C-alpha cells in the first residue's frame, strides 16, 4: 500500500518531535489508512498516491490517527471516538470529510 500520509506528517499532527514512539505511531497510521480506505468505496480503481490523494482523505487519515493515538486505553477516558476496523463506521467528522468518496445506501 502506498503511504498517503507519511510518518513525519502524522508526528507533526500529534506534535511529536522525538523518535521514541515511531513504531507505535506507524502502527496507528497503518490502521488509520486501512480504516479510511475501507470506507472510501468510490475511490478511483487505480487508487491514490501521496501526490494525488485528495486533501479531505489525507485530513481524514490524520483525524483517525489522532483518535487512535489519543485513545489507547491507558488512561481513564470516555470510549474512543474512532471505532475499531470491525465496526465499519468512522466518526461523523470523518464521515463528513469522506462523503464524496463513499456510496450512500438508502434502505
């Protein structure tokens, strides 16, 4: 998978200036990529790369990586705003950013 957001961009989003947590942040970034791209069922068949990814998709990945990094279960906090990969639904803010890349289903 081509990285649409780099580790450096994710660390900048998280205000991390050291390399102590690079492996952990990269894991969360990989998970965020998977969550967002799974939701984007109207993405072009050839996919995106770092130069063609739409701004709203890049922004959504950064939002999700922030949620995943912040809500690690190591502190007393309300439930995570970002569902697990198995829940299948991003937060309303992320959903709003990705609306043009997701096929709406009317029941």
